[in-house]
């Protein structure tokens, strides 16, 4: 929903897909001749009171600095304030998406109840 030009999300080779450290391509330019930017993607499902810590974000940052154009980190909880501030002040090419952002995005697209979200997930993921 937040980045519709995202394509080809690929899990890490030899690792369980539940780890959440993936790569993907973001397409820019004309539909007939797009340019693909490779990005790193990390996702962590944490309890609402369990923040994402520096070590989680650092792993993605290292991957991005070595091989990717940018990184996206999604969590169901929130980022430690010091991590969020450091990423923003340093200008690292990371998009940080927290549980509140997910909730606002779902609401903006009309998914305002658990049942609507559940129906959308089943339709989208097929489970």
C-alpha cells in the first residue's frame, strides 16, 4: 500500500523466511522501461511494548551500505527513540515503518475493523 512499485521480494538464501531479512526491487520510470533499485527489507513482529533495538536496525543498515540503494524496516511495535533519531539525523537511506504507521495506512485504505483487515489479508496472502 505504501510503495506500490515494490517488486520481487526475495527471502534470504538458506535462511528461514520467518527471519524477515529480504531483498526487493523498487521500480522507477516509465512502465515500458523501468529502472530497478534494489533494496533491503527487514520485518519484525514484536509485542506493542517491545521496541526494535539498535542491533536489529544495524543489521539492515550494514546490508544497505554494502549492496543496496535503500532499506525498509517494518515492525508491529515501535523503534527505540534514540535509533529513530540517529537514522534521521545521519541521513541513512532507511524507511522506518512502525505499528502506528501500519494502523494509519490500513485505516486510510478503509480497513478499519479486525474483520476488514482479516479479509484483506486472506485476499492478499491467500491464507
